[in-house]
C-alpha cells in the first residue's frame, strides 16, 4: 500500500530527512513522528502532532489504496457477483473501521506510537514478537506480489512493442518474462532498496495516488464504452457456495489493510482523540470503498467470470489508455517495493538486535554490512519466488490472510487484554460486550488466515 510521510512542519506536507532504521519505528519508518518523551501524557498533549483532521484522512486513504485494487474485479467474481461482493465489503468494513478505532484507543492508553509497540505493551512479549514476524512476512509477500505485477504489465507492453502475443514461447530471449523482471529489478529496485534512508518515498506516494485513480477511471470508462473485441464471460448473480464468499475475503483484507500505518498517523494528529479518529477512519474507508467498488463492479461486469486476477491483463494489449495505466502501475510498484522492503528490513533488524542484546547505536560499518546483506538476501529471495509463481492471485490470497491478522486478530487481542486488565476495577455494563467483540474479531481473523493458509497448502498439493 502506498504510504505518505506525515508532515513535520505546520501547514505543509514535509518529508523527513531522518528516515533511518530506528528500532522503535520498525514497521512504519515512512511516518515521521516526534520522539516520545518520558513525561509525555498518555492521553495526548496539545503538541503531539501537526496533522489536521483532513490531512489525516488523506494519509489513511493514501495508505489504504494501492495495487491491490487490481484484484477486486476477480474478488467480485469469486464472491459470486455484484450483490455478494458489495454485501461482503460493507460487512467487513464495520470490522475494519472498528479495528482502527481499537488501535487508537490502545495507543492512547499505552502511550505507544507504532503498531507493534502497542501490541507489545498491551498483549505482552510473545504476541509482540508474533506481530513483528507477521509484519516481516507480510511485507516480504507483498514485495513478491509487486514483482509479479511488474512482470504481468511488462508482458502486455512488450507484446505491443514486439507485435506478437504476450507470453509467446517463440519470442526473442530478451522478451522472456523472467529476463524482463530480473533486469527491471536489478536496474531499479535493488539500487533503491540498499540505502539507509528513504526520502524518495514522496515520489512513490504521488505515483501510487495518480496510478490508483487513473486505473479506477479507466476501468469505469471501459465498462461504459467497451472495445468491440472485449466479450464478457458469465455474469454471476449468486455465490456458488459459502466457501466461495470466504475465498474473496483475503483480497478485501489486502486492499483495506492500512492498520499497520494507522497508529503513527493517529499520534501525528493535532488532537489525537479516539472520537475524532473514528470520524477520520470512517471517512477514509468510505473513500477507499468507493474506489474499490468502482473498480470491482465495473471490472467484473466488463469481463464477468473470465476476468483475470489482475484486471489490467483482461484488456487488449494494444489499448493505449490501458497501456498508460500499466505504466503507472509499474512506476508505482517500482518505488513502493523499496518502501515495503525497508519496513520489513527494519523489523528483521529490530528482532536481530533484540535477540543479540545489541544496542541500536553501534558501529556504522557493521550496520552497513548487515544492511547490505539483509537487502541482497531479501531481494534475491523475492525475485526468485516471483519468477516461479506466475499467478498473483495465490500470492494475494496468502498475503491477504496475513492482512486479516493486522485487521482483526491483533486489534481483537488488544481489546480483550485491555478489558481484562480492568478485572479488578468496577466494570461498566459494556465490559462483556467489548470483550465478546474482541473475541469475535480474533475468531474472524483466525478463520480467514487459517482458511487462506489451508487453501495455499492443500489445494496445490491436491492439484
């Protein structure tokens, strides 16, 4: 997902010049927040941040929208049509928004400023470590998905340039998918991933926003004015089974997952109050819902059950308007990969330093060698997996299962633990309701994650 740096100067969108790997900003180094003082009040002071309410809405929307929208038409097809897809999204949106509010509440209560810090403080060490590992795996899987997206879009563009069908085995060696992905990755992604600082993130944010809205506009326009050679498949009107509906959930989770970035955004606000934050995330999720529904509905109705997991692959290669959309997506992914890698690398770095008992402030040379080694291993592993996993739908499914943990499981555990800590106190009437809701969140997230993992393992083995 795209991430925008929080402004550090009043009245402008500033970009942090200190984007180094700090252990306390493991999963969200892209968000610039002031260091937490020892005497800082847990309820939030008047000078905790400079982001306005409108600015916070924009940041959350920007963090939510991204390349995941390419998979929403296929999610509507999997769910069983437009009615089922809309109903599923609306139902899940209630839990998604509540998870964001729960994280803000726990952040305020624990006086912690990042997602994994909140989990550590509220749920303890074991859950905190699991959260950090989940963040590392999630960012790793998303990087694989980004490389597959690059290959998919390049295949279509090369098909037009080479004047041949994409994926043809008789093409020149330099048009082979594995070669083009590798060349692009080594020339652009690797150099952007090695540096310690990520000040270039502002370009990624801009490209992601422009590319997302442009893709949505193209999908909607092509539905109302389709090309003659585009023939839709069967338009489903009901789900084939309940299992089919649940199979669409990981894609929705992947698209709406902005929870990892939400805690720093909340603490960057001028008035970080839970009630205000509830309005911010509700407005942001409604905007994201409109974009995803526009893409999902129009893309599904254009191609029906024949829609590809990546909707842009369903359009003719020679369509210039769609070719521009593909170029936008490639540019966005090229700069988004290093940001996701940076977040994952920072988590791995923090886990390693904590395991070794080494302070963050250490020899610069050792840090540089370790960073380069971590980057090369991460880059090569994601590249190799992307080269031999041609179906992005499978990657999105697995990553979406992890996204469900960030949306449901960890916020639910935080809510349960926060309420259980009040056992010795006089409990309000809503105590049992909130604990039960936390259990519901954990159960729902665990179900989505478990089903996704089972499908990824057993379906391939049976096949």
